[in-house]
C-alpha cells in the first residue's frame, strides 16, 4: 500500500476547490460590471483562461453559477467590509460599518463598486431564487447596522427615542448613493459627502452632553 | 395632380413614428427589468408583436436602440415626475420633486422602478456613450433639485447657510434607496420611511421661526 491512493484524490479535490474559487472570484468582479445576467460559462472561461468544459464542470446551470457568485460576494463583503468593523461595538461599530463600506468603494475593490448594490438594482423588478438570495444578504446588512444602533441606544450612546429603523435606512441610503455616484461620474466628491452626512446623521441622535 | 402623393408618404411617416414610439415605450419598461443590456431586436419583436425586420428598420444598432431608450425614459420621467412639480417653486418644488419621484415608484409606473436608478447601477462600472447619456440625465435631475433648493435659499425659505449640494445629495439618496428597497423586498415601508426622512431633512434647513 502506498500513499498515492490517498494523496492523489485529495490533491485533485484541492485543485478543484482552487479552480472553483478562481472562477467565482472572477465572476464576482465581472458581475459588478456586466451584471449577474452577463455571467456565462463562455465569458468566465475567457476571463479565467480555464476551458469552457473546465468551468462547466463546477456549475450545474447558469443559476447555480449565479447563486455561488452571490455567496462568494457575501464572503468578500464580510471579509472586507464587515469583519474590520466588528472589533468595535455600538456607535463605534455603526460608524465603522459605514466607513468600511465607503472605503471598500473608494479603493475600487471591485470594478463596478458594491456587488450587492449592483445586484439589487439588476434584480429589483424580477422574482426567483437569485433575487431572494440577494435580498436576504441585503437584510443581513441592514440587521448588522440595526444591531449596532440598538446596542448604542441600550448603552446610552444614542438617544433612547432614536428611530433606529429610520437611522439605518438613512445611513444605508447615503453610502449606497455614494457608491452609485462615484461610479457613474468617476468623482470622489460623493464619497466625501456621504462621509460627512453619515457623521452628522449619527451625531443628531447622540445625547447633547456627548455631542459637544 | 391629386392629393395622394402628399398624403401617402405622410401617413407612412406617422405610422413609422407610432411604431417607433411603441417599440421604445416597451424598451423602457423592459430595460427596467432586464437591463439596457437585455434589450435586443429579438426580445423587442416578441414583446411588441412587431416583426424583427420591423424593429430593425427603426434602429441602426443595439447602441442606437439603447440610446433612444434612454431618451424615451427621459421624456417619461419629465412628464411623470418633473412636470407636475414645476407648478410650484423653491421649497415647495423641492418637496414636490421628491414626492413625485416616490409616487412614480410606489404606483409601479415601470415594472423595475426608476429607469435611471437601474441604468446607473447597470452602467456604473463601464465607459462609453450609453453611460455618458445616463450620467447626463442624472446630473440634470440633481441640477433640478439644486435649482429649487437654491431658489428656496434666495427667498429665505431655507437657511442662508444651507449646504445645498449636501441637502440634494441626501434627498436623492433617500428617494433612490426607497426605490431599491421597495422593489427588492416588495415592501412599501421604505417609501413611507423616505417620505418622512425627506420632510425631516428639508425641515432641518428651514429657519426656526417657520419650522415651528
């Protein structure tokens, strides 16, 4: 008995996983420019240099590829936007999440900006599992902002009568509008404007003794 | 000499214009769901019941069709959102423009909501004449809000030190976020939230004697 029968399949599996990751990383970038509809086995084969059959081996259907792309975008968003903000809590986390999002856009992490902003706009008028997956991710993002704001209210960093749902709606609106305008006009002004507006909107709910 | 040689070509031209309008009205609706990329001679032929060659006769290329679709969406936006607000001036016009936009979305005028919000998100990561046309329309919308706000400042309806660019950025962010969330979650709450936020954001810049 040699080691090969054990090692070989494992190496194949790892190579397969690496290839799948490579395809999906490319798919996330591509989808922010061409849309989730613009993803195809053919364009991904061209973009990754992997054969069409090689790409096809990893995904049963276009929808399977699109859903996996959404999940990969989620992982990237968590790693790049969410995780850095989780070191802080309450009002600091709320500010960090907004700043982290703006920084993600500003440094052009993805060529078409926020994946979920693009996907939400693309799928808004439709129905189906892909829209549901994007909507669920968007709810998770709003939940994250809401939890941070509620924690801030609980520990007195924000006024007890803060309308948290309204605050979170406004903060999300500001950072997403910055993403859209930054990309559409190739102009950083909207990022700076959103930064100032986020600070002011949060400050408006800070008890006056702290607001200084 | 009879009337026919004059009348016949004229009728043909009118029929041609009517067909072109019909194709473009369908294209605007379709583009809010399938994207400007999703427009094709084939899908438009199916959607309008006009033959492919009939559709093709009106547009030199896909880009020509897409640009004409943007222009048609502009006409619709002006008729449905802008025109009703032009009866008022200053702060009333600013409020009317925001309300008109929210009402346009809420009554599902187009199946995929605001054409320009969808197009801006679709084209954000690209370059070219189509993106430039959408960006120009978006600038016109911001200019319209800005002119109304500046007029409101001039006549003392808004505080002299109002940061108009910031105010307009916030108002646009709120109504566009309502459009996105309304469509993504099939929920009217974001519309109501944007309505309340728009009122509050404008009121924050109203001189305190009037704000009462």
